[in-house]
C-alpha cells in the first residue's frame, strides 16, 4: 500500500514539474507576428519561389534571430490592419508603415526610413508636374498614407477628376498601363520597385506629394515588445547589419540614402 502511495506521489510530482517546466518555457519564449502587405515591394511581397519576402520582413527575421524569438509573417488586407492588431492576430505592423501623422495611434519604434509619397506616370504621358494632373484620375492604396497626403493637400485633390482607392498597387499599375488612371500616388520604394522592373515604362514626377517616415507600429501601450525590438533595430543600424540587408533589396526598390537610422 505504501509502495502504491509512493508511486502515486512520485507521478504527481513528475507531472507537476513537467507542468511547471512547460509554463516556464512558454512564459520565456516570445513570438513576433508581423502584419504586412504582400503586394508592397520592396518592403513586403511574394518572391519567385512563392515565399514571403521583403526588406522589412528580413529585418524582422534578423530581430527574432538575435532575440531567440519565433517569427511569423501574416499577410493582411492593409485597410484592416488596425482590426488585425487589436484582435491579436498580429502583434506589430512592420511593412513600410508610416509614422508621420499617426504618432498617437500606436506605440512606435524609432523611425528607420525617410520616405516620400511620389506620383508615378507613364513615361509617354506628357505629365511632368502636379499641375498637369488637373482634371485627371490618380490612384492610391486604400488605407495608405498616400491617401492621407492627397486628402491633406486640398488644392491638389480639388484639381483632380477623381482619387481612386484600390486594395494594392499591383492593381493600380495594371490600371495605369490600361489608361484607366493617369497617375499613382505611392511610397518612393514602391515606385522604384516598378521602375526597376519595367525600365523606361514609368517616370516619377519631381514634385513629391509629401514626406514622411516609417516605423514599426505596436498596439498602443505595448511598450515591452516595442522596447525589445527597438533595441535590436538600433543595434542592427550600428553594426552594419541594417545596411547589408538593405543592399539585398536595392533592385526591388530600397533607397539606401533613405535609411535614417544610419545617418
């Protein structure tokens, strides 16, 4: 009888220790779940192998490697990014995400990229200035800072025939090629990606719609996650890793001079 009781107690002890060990491991491990737009090169896209790729995703993977965290990329509808973040489906938005003008909406990392919202037109369109777009149609991605920038420029928006908002820029460039829209308002990196892919097909108007900065957005109040990621972001800038990663995506549209943490 004593032997049975002893065995039972031993089993309980083993199970208790296993449970405690599991809880400890689960508590110490972290997972960075990155929400991104899979149609937003060079920051996030699907490569020729059918894999999620991009400058921002490569940066996120390096952060997780350094911290010993699990990494997961989740392609989202950009217009639904806030719902994805608040529901916990993702725990950060890291994909050419504009900090400027949204400073109080999220808990932010430090800005790491200087960006411009530029206007892209077909090379043979004859459009050279913003004024030339009077009475014409401009496309921008729904929920993007390009929309915000145009909305903020009342004179420019008022001169347009229409501001068309589509789900992603792949659709936008198809519309531009077909002549359904006359110009696209897009982030500089996105524009450069298209110019590099189709040499001579498009040009960027010299006059930008606006200037801004990119940062990583976390749920408001989640300073613990932000601080851990932000520290590694600075470390990567200081030890040259950020530049090395960026150099791998220059052909996709990354502009090295835009990396403000390296300045």
